[in-house]
């Protein structure tokens, strides 16, 4: 009998919800997101969490020249999913605002959040492999 959820169960549940959301975004987004998730763990390992998330957030696409509205790219969705998890699941803040709050963390907190992001990415990879179309 399971009394409560452990952290890994919570990660899996959150990752599943993220992938379910991406499935509703269309085939092209699915393929691109799947590809980004597959390479994200290695990118964080090689470049670091801050640099990887900065790269993802920089990939914002303008929609509507006059209004200046922005449409999230697959990279920005992935950054948002990672940041919302490691920064306390705050749905109301944009990926950029969450990223800016991440910059205020100590080195020890960044190390812990890097490890946590890699653990989340393992679940995102599992579910994206099983549920999303690949771009291969």
C-alpha cells in the first residue's frame, strides 16, 4: 500500500503533464520538443544549467508585428517546464521571470537545481519517447 508520493513520483507526474500539454500543440511542435528534450541533459552537463536555460529562453519567436506578442517555441516550452519544476512550480510566472529568479540563487542552490533538472529531464525523455512523434 502506497501511503504518499515520493519526489520521483511527483517528477513523473509533472513530466507526464508537460508532455500531455505538448501533444496538444501540434505535430511540428511535438517533433521539435522531442528533439530538444533528447539533447537537454547533455547540454546541461556540458554548458551548465544557467547557460542552457538562457539559450532556450533566447529562442522566442515574435508573432504579430504590431502587438509585439510572443509565441513560445519548443525551446521556451522546455525551459518553462524545467524552471517551473525547479523553482517551485509557479504557473503564473513566465519562463523569463523564473529564470531571473534563478539567477539570484547561491552556487549550492544552482548545483542542487541542476541535479533536479537532470532528474526531471529523464522523465521528460521517457514520456516524450513514448508519447510524442520524433523528428528522426
